[in-house]
């Protein structure tokens, strides 16, 4: 990734993020695969070796740094090559209020606010 690519990527992000291990399950499959991800209140960006189609629905599970467990559903918005595989952006489509508030609180705490 060039410095310009990194700057463009940072400028597209509108929400603060927190790092987390994200477990992803594709619709109709029985297993989860865990990846390192950057999580915001609106979605997650992760790097995977598995190509995911735009519009594909996924189930997500992750544990925040404060040990809060989060369950969510999402849809793949985009995919692009990364050094370690494919970068995939997933937008949350379903998350209960408790999980969303815990996620926002954790992000705010890490951002110092």
C-alpha cells in the first residue's frame, strides 16, 4: 500500500475504530473463521484468504478489548487486494442495542473520550 493509498483509506473512514479478532461465518455454513479486524460502529474491515462476493451475507462474532462479546450480521460491501490477502469491508445489518452500545463505549474509551 502506498502512502497515498493509506491516506485515502483513512479519509474514507468516518467512524473511529477498535482492533478485534473477528470470527466470520458465511451464510449456510457451520463454522466460523477468525481474522484480525478493525471494527467501527458501522462495520468491520478484515483481511481474509477467502474471496467474498459483494452483497454476500455473513454472521460475525467478536470480543472487544474489554471482553464484551458481540454478535452481529452484515453484508460484504467491497473487497480489494491487500499484502496479506484480500481486504473485505462488511457493513453491519443487524446488531442488538446492548452490543451496539458496548461497541460504541469501547471505541470511545480507546479514543480517549
